[in-house]
């Protein structure tokens, strides 16, 4: 059964940072795939905006190269490529001067009634300047939206300042704070698994679930982001947004419906129920790590400090946390969170570990009875596995095996699995905010993260060294094994 593609009304997408890395790798390829699927209608336009001097033809040449590098050759259909490129325009704009704004206004005035979405694929320090210029140039209509990328601040105070600045120009319903993890097919399938099946929801609580693991592992290092990353670290860069959003989807109560406010109300309750991590317990429930030289991707790699100009830093490239949710559903169920760079593999997954059976009726010759696990793989090879115990086929008595019921999306569906940005970019046009963060969500996440950062500072908690190409420092293994549990090994 194939999915139904519903065309959207014509729109204008204005991408600030239109010649940047995000536009090249993700935004232009995502919008092209929507063209390929027949979802874009005339006279839709994509307008690149940045300080670089370039004309429309130059931007189309830039986009063609981006498609050739980041779209599979089999998906580069000549007719669709040319149609997509014809939609592209370019304006040289300076966020902090008057340069280019009148030209942008003239271009947008050609379609005053269309939805216009401003995507800020630029550093956060420019968010306020661009938002103000959009207002002062008279570019805001009733069909205008603004999309902002993370990080939304570096702590609660700066997040509030940023939200206030953007909020002074745009209404909350016009602001789309994007987290591409929420657009992943498997993340949304988590909602379907929980709330569209009678099988799981009765078991989704502390009576039946032993613990939950959320892992977002990267095999790469800094990739040219040394300046940003050394000021941020893994806790700010990954835990405050991606991982806490995944935790919310695992732990939230059933919303009254799938509308944006109902879903985000329930996620907010989870964030507000997280047990605080303070100076008194931070060293027991958190681990900071920093990679040193090792091997990754089949060859030797430098350590974190070797990639910095200063060569001195306590910034964490790895974090492991034992989090707890203080409510009736999850009381006593630990959530083990970990993320890091230069780990053994690129992998993101959620593991829901169920409690073991209360009593085994099988003798020792049958083998161990291993507790059931639901493994939701976000990347790579998106899919869901339910691990069960079955009898090993064949004569000769009862022998038990631990095997998965495997639903690989690549193997189960004929359609190409869309990139997360494809869904999110068009959700902005449809004004569907379900997969975007509301202001109070962002601030609630920082309210939980800020005390962790403060506790590390107060305790002088050092980042423990781990060899590149491993699964992090030994202290992270000890964190979970103290509770008689182990990290799930990817299979």
C-alpha cells in the first residue's frame, strides 16, 4: 500500500544562510524530493538569502551541484531537476544593514497572498537581527512563519532572551523551533506503536518496564565546528534538545488528540516531572567524557584536544545520565541517556527493557530466559525490533532462543523513506506545529539542564578520557552496571 502524496498550495521559502552547509546538505535536497514526489505546486519559489554576491543563475548552479552531491543519482530525474531549479531565486542580504532588503521585499510582493516561510539557517546571534529586519521591511503577513534551528540559547536566561526577541516580532503560532529528530519516521512510529495498538500501552508503565535507554552516538569528531562545540559541549548540543525530546515521546501520557497543543502539553508535563540533578547527586548520576586519540572509520584519528587551537579544554564530548521521572507512571524506572562523538558507531536508538518473568518453568538445559526488549532504531537502518523468547526449532527437548520480530522500514515498505527535513519543511507550510518545540518546552528543558551544568562547575567534575572508536569512558559502564543493568549492544 503506497502513501498518498497531497500537494500543498504555492508558497515562498526564504532560506537565510542559503549558501551554507545546512542548505546544501539538507534543505535543498529535501525540497527537491518534495518536487520529485509531486508535492510542490506552481508558482512555489525557494529564495536563497545570504551575504554572498550571486545572481539567480549562480544560485541555481550552486543548487545543482548540491543535488548532485547529496541526492542519489537514481533520484535525479532531469525534468524534475530543471523544474526545481527554475523555482530558485537569490538575494544578497545583510542581516545587520539595509543591503538587499528592498530587493527581497520586491520579490515577495509578487506573491503577497502566498504562505511565506523564513528559515533561519544561520548562527543564533543573527536570529533577532533578521526577525527585526523582516518586520521593519514590512515582510510579515498573516500567512508568514519563521523557522529557527537549535541552539535556542545556551542556558535558560539566553533562551528566554532569544524567545522574547523573536516573540516580540512573531506570534507563538508563527514560530517553528525545529528539531530534525522529531521528523524521523521511526520517532513518529513510536507514537503509533504506543497509541494505535492495544498491545503496548497497558504495559507502558513501572509495573512492566524495568528501564529505558536512549543512545545518540556519533562516530565523527568536530567536523569544523570546534569553535561552537567547545563553547557548547554534548549536554547543550544533544541532550537539551534531541535526547530530551525523545525521552518525552517515550514517557508522555496519551494526548487527547494528535493536534499540536495536546501533544506538546503532554511533553511539557514530562519535562517538568524530571527529578532534579544537583551538586549533591551529579557525580553519582552523570558522567562527562572527552575522546582522546584512537581509531575510527578504519584509520587513526586525533583526540579532541588535538583538534583545538588552545589544546586545553574540559568540554565534554560524551555524556551519560541516569534520569528519573517523578510521576505515577514512571516512579522507580530509570532512563539511561548517553550521547557522544567519536564513538564506536553512528547509531541512535531507544531501548525499552521490560521486566523479567516472575518465575521460569524451564530447567537449566533450556538456557536463560532473557527479558523482552523493544528496540526502536532511529538511524541508520530505521526500524523496530521486539525481542522475544521462542523455542529453538528441532527435536531434542526444549531449548530457548532470544530472537527479534524485525520490522525494517527499508524491507517493509517499497517507498523511499523520506528525510526528516522533508516532512518538517512542509509541516511549516501546512502550519502543523506538532513536531516543533513550543517556547515553554524549550525553557523547561533548560530548567533541568542548567543545574547539571552548575553542579559540574561546583563539583569540579572532570571530563573522563575515552579512546576514540569505543563506547565512551568506563565510568559510563559503571553508571548502569551499579544498578545491575548493561548498555544495549547494537545488533
